[in-house]
């Protein structure tokens, strides 16, 4: 008799992934203590945190190597002093995305697909992020505000694929995602949904039975593009979460950013491709970093990128070699470099 009552109470409690997202590491000192590092060696920039706060989920920090300032996961999230370096041609909106933003929350740059900035926040703050200066407040309308974007999609029969991005679309609640997916599924010419998300990698606990049910749609094909830059991000728990999504029938792809001192060497990229494949994920894009203010210390030049891809081609089957791309404002697609 008491069972239904108990399950009612339990369903009101935040789930594990929600607890993780409400307890992110946001202070450099706390991360340094966990990693046994001395902050005087490489001080955090308060100005950097001020403009783009530190946010690190604990499961991600647990994959960092203790005592190692060069850890490739740490370098992705550490608010380094170099962020204060200003270089004249680094700008806040390098892709001129505001030009392709016909209604709030929707970017229409490429034929046949639109991108919705479905959620205003991420589970992690990656210091190289090209959207770090994006005005999310103005571009995540919330339920009532989505009508303009839905009307825009309904009115353009050429739009077949909807890309849910962010922020991170899987940072949304199950209820909100289910609502948005149902609205999109009701538009006859939309036949596929793509998620661009870092959550399955940084907080694999997000892949719950309830989310898995919501991602199973009657009519829509679904693909999930995760975002992972280094093999160390993919521990066993992440591997299990990704394999579950693959078993549910979603197409899994990965996009990475080529980052100075993090993955700009053949061994790291090789290990990443192999590890992705063992998690049922194929490499898709390797982005040259966009020229965003505050990220100059991550930049890798085009020639270096080409050299690395050529080395990968010598060592891997073609399907494990990502496409090296850069985004150019106004181009009809991402620009393939190699
Ligand atoms: C990257 C991107 C896409 C997706 O491009 P694909 O080549 O299909 O992966 C779509 N819309 C916008 C605005 C993008 O930035
Ligand atoms: S998860 Fe993606 S959008 Fe969010 S901070 Fe990282 S790179 Fe930027």
C-alpha cells in the first residue's frame, strides 16, 4: 500500500544529473584542491571568470590527472591569464551569427536545416567556446516565445532537419524537451532532429531511462552529435551512456575543436578516433578554432591542421578521420579544409 506514495515522493526529488548540474565547480581554488595543484604556478584570471564564469561538472573533473597542469581536460576549462590578451582581429561574434537570426532562438544559415538555441546554458564552460559572447538571454525564448520560430519552420517547406543546440539542449528538463520535440514532430516536412550536446560526455548520468524514452520518436530520425576533444574524456561510464544511445538507434557523431596543447598532435587525435569508435561514435568535424576574443592561446593554424589530418589518414581507416573545417560567415556550408 505504501509503495505508490513512496514513488510519488521519489519522482519529486531531483535526479542525479540535476544534482550534478546544481553543484558545479565554480571556484578555481576548489578545483586546485581536488587536483592537488598550487594556484601560484598558474593563477586564474578573475577578469576571465567575470566575463565567462567557471563551470565544471564533478564527473568531468574526476577524469583529470592529479598534479598535472598540462592535463588536456583541465586546459579546456582553466580560466587562464592568457584570456586577457587582446588581439585586434579576435572578435565577439566571429561567425556574424546575428545576421542569420530571423526570429529569436533560430539560426538559418544553411539549406534544409535550422539551428535552435534551445537552452540558454551549458553543463560546462569550455574556455575556447565560440559562443561565449552570444546573447543567450535574447535568444532562448522559452515556451511561449517559441511560436515565432515554429511558425518560421512551418512556413518553409525546405527545412527538413532541426538542430537543437544551445547552450546545451540536453541541459533542459525532460518535460521541456518532450514538448519541443512533439511540436517539431507535428510539422510534416521536418523529418530529422539533431542534438548538438556535450552532456553525454561531461555528465553521462543525464542519459536516464526517461530521457531515452523521450528521444524515441515515432516519425523523426534522430542523430546526436557529441562534443569531445580528447580520449581521456571518454571513461567507462561515458562509454556505457554512448553505447546505450547507439543501441536505441540514434546515429552518433562527434565534433571536436583542434586546440593548442590539448589535442594538436597525431597521437591524441588517433587515440580520440579509436576511443570514439569503441563507444559507437564516428568522428564528424574537427573544427579549426574560431577567432574569438579571449581564446588566442588555443589557436592552431590551418597548415598545422592539414599536417595532422594527413598523418591521421596514413594511420586510420577513412571513416575514423574527421573532416577539418572552419566556419566562414556567409558561406553556404562549413568550409572543408581537408
Ligand atoms: C554548424 C551549423 C549547422 C550544421 O552544419 P552541418 O554541416 O549540417 O553539420 C547548421 N546551422 C548552423 C547555424 C551551424 O552553425
Ligand atoms: S558545451 Fe559547447 S556551447 Fe557550451 S561552453 Fe562548451 S563549447 Fe561552448
